C-alpha cells in the first residue's frame, strides 16, 4: 500500500497564477484601405522590427491626419537626447520629430499639442 505524506508547506509552483495583460482600448486606429494610413502602419512596423529596430514606441495618439508617437531611440545621435516626439503623417510619406532629454518633456509636448488643438476647434 502506498503512503502519501502531505507536505507542511505548499509548493511555490502551485501558487503562481498566470496574469493576463489588461485589455486596453486602442490608442490609434488605422484604415488600411487608405494608402497613407497603410504606409504609416508599415513604417511603424519597420521601425520597431527587432532585427533592425530604430526606436521603441512608448506612447501613441492619433491627432487628425498625423500620428503623434513618443519614442526612445535605440541608437540616438545625441546620447543626451534619447527621446523624441515623432509626427507620422497619415496622408503622405512624411515623418518629423523633435528630440528631448527627458520622457516627461516629450509627454508634456504631446499633451500640450492634443489639448491646444482641441480647444482651438
């Protein structure tokens, strides 16, 4: 007859529960039937591809015909300014950015642009 002795302590493996990532609403939606939005989507996929990554996207907001992206450069031209607020056009092949020393400065600029244009309308 087999005798099974229960352990006095519970195994740590039994206590670990897999946590699911919280479902969040999308920050930006693309209409891939439009050529400009499809180009912007493909551009973002290329820039974040791990094989040849240009930047890491930290935050995204759609603002009219542009996509505002807060990014961290993988290999910044200036080590003192690793962050940028990039504007990716959704109507043409165009990208503009401004480099920042701190992430908070880029977030502040994005918030300012989104709120100032919203109050102007």
